[in-house]
C-alpha cells in the first residue's frame, strides 16, 4: 500500500506539470506589470486598456480592451500582452472568455488574439505573429468561451500572447477574463495521468477498507 501511494503521488506530480497554466495573473485580479521587467504579467498598451471591475467572468476584475479617447473611439488598436516561457515544438491549449459591451453600437469593432514565438538567442524580437485569431464575440452582454490550439516553433523558448481590439465611432469595448495556456499531454503523459488517477483511487479504497 505504501508503494502504491508513492507511485500515485509521483505520477500525479509529473502529470500536473504538463497541465499547469503558464499564464500569470490569468484572472486579471492583480495590478498589471511592465513587459520589460515582468514577463509573467499583463502589459497594457494604448487607449483605455487595463484592469476593470465593470464586467467579470470570475473574481473581481477582468481585462478591458477599448480605445475611448476624447469622447469617441478613434479607430486605433488597443491591446495587452504577456510573454510566458514555452517549450519548443509543444502543442498548447489556449482558453479564455470574452464579453462584448452592447452599450455601444457595433461600428467596425473587432477583437483578436495574436500568438508570437521567440527564441533565447534573439530575445523579444517576435517578428510576425505565428497565428492570428479573429474573435467571434458572440451574443452581446454575455460571456463567450474562446478555445484555440497551437504548436510552438521548433526552437521557441518564449511566446507572446496579444489581445487586441479596434473600434471606430461609437465602437464599444471588449472584456477578457480567465486566460489559460496549458501544454497538451503527450500520449505517454496522458497514460501516466490515467494510471495516476487509478492508483489514487486504489489507495483511497484501501484506506476506506
């Protein structure tokens, strides 16, 4: 029983690492950082982008993407980014929620997620986005789950996730919350995870017995 318990613990720890969220401040509950000094936090750029308590999927805050300048939306892009470390050639699931503010007329408004890859040999020179996802904001005044899967470059050490929003006239704003980026387990890892769950279940049954 003791050996089974140790095996279950080791397998659970190993598999937990594969499923860990590599995004910092994923719920936007903490104050935002600066991309030059804090790569595991969000850095806002342009317009009225930042932490907001107006709409939230979970917790007390979310990310608001807007470009409200001088009483109107000026049509420039508003965005926030984070640069988590990644493993080369690894597939990641990216999940988050968006909320479209219907208090404004939809006038040329659009939102996106861009993912860039970087290498340690050339830090923070991300170049062109590896993938751009135009977000379907869904039904107004409701949270919508957005899910994507992407594989990192063969030599990538870092990623950059950039959430952006553009609107003109009385365009509006978009909220983002509960962001996760997790490595998709390899077949062996998935098998270990299943064995770990089975071992934990077996240990619990023995203790109850």
